[in-house]
């Protein structure tokens, strides 16, 4: 498993980053899960908008461009919501609700993925 880190703050944000690259894993996302731990996140490639239909818990969303620069953040997105497309975003990282505030992630931060 890989980790999500910030070049901006020089810290590990999420030690357990799951990557959704295939059609199936991207489509499924977090559906069917009861929760998401604070040390976990899901990175969905080729995605600039999301929905939380049928989800059982709220999430925080970090939209990033192809270079992993943060384009937009959405906090506490509740089930049955829709986040419209984010201009310039190439993927989204879905985290447990409260993660953006706890980790101090903001627009313009430079992220990277490593071991």
C-alpha cells in the first residue's frame, strides 16, 4: 500500500492510500463500506466530480490536478450529495470526515504519493 504525503508541509497525510484505477474500482469507490478509518483514503483516478449516493458515512474530498496540486477541497460531504466537476482536477482523494481540517490540507498544496 502507498502513502499520501504533502510537499507543502513535509508530512505524511494518509499512511494507507488505496488506489482505484480500474473501471470497476473507480465505479465502486467507497460504496458498501461502513466507515473509513482516519489513517485511510481512496484515490480515484480520472475523476473530477463525485456523488455519495448510497453511502453510509460522510467524507472529505481533495480534488487534485495531474501533478497532485490541490485544486479544491470539500469537507463533510454527507451521503446522498453530489459534488459538481472541479475545473482542472484529474483525480480525487476521499478521506474520512474531519481529515482536511485535522491535516490542514488547502487549495494550492502540493501532494505526492510514495511508499
